C-alpha cells in the first residue's frame, strides 16, 4: 500500500474514533433527548449486539461476545424513540461495572 492509501485509512479510522467518542460523551451527559438509535450505536461501539427475545414486544437484550454472562436488558421506547433516564443510567452503570468505561465517567 502506498503512503497516500495509508493516510486515507488513518483518516477514516480517526474519524470513526471521534464519532464513537462523541456518542459516548453524549450518553455520559445523560441527555433528555437521547434516541434509541444513538443508544444502540454506543452499545455497538462496545461490541454489543441485540439478541431477539423469546417474546414479542419492546424488550431487548444486548450481549457482548466478550462478556456474554452480563447482558444489558432494556425496553425499546415507543411510540417516541427517546430513551428514559433510568435506562441511560443502567447502561452507564453496566459499562462501568464491566470496566469498559472509567469509573469517573459514571
């Protein structure tokens, strides 16, 4: 790969990192208008995947393949896709408990 190609890849990676950091900072600010899409993007940044539940409805389970014994269980908000404050707190506490974010963020 030539130098120009390497530079382009690094710029793409750096942009991706800053998007992740901005999403995390927004979550940590505990906004009143955090969307479900934003929350699932943060969880995805940390390696979580949504798993289907046995029942239909708004219950969602997010599992990290590195720590499958510690799923995060949430209810997808509806009809407005704005996440409740208690759910934001739950996600932050779980990410801190698993050592994925610093305790000072909590």
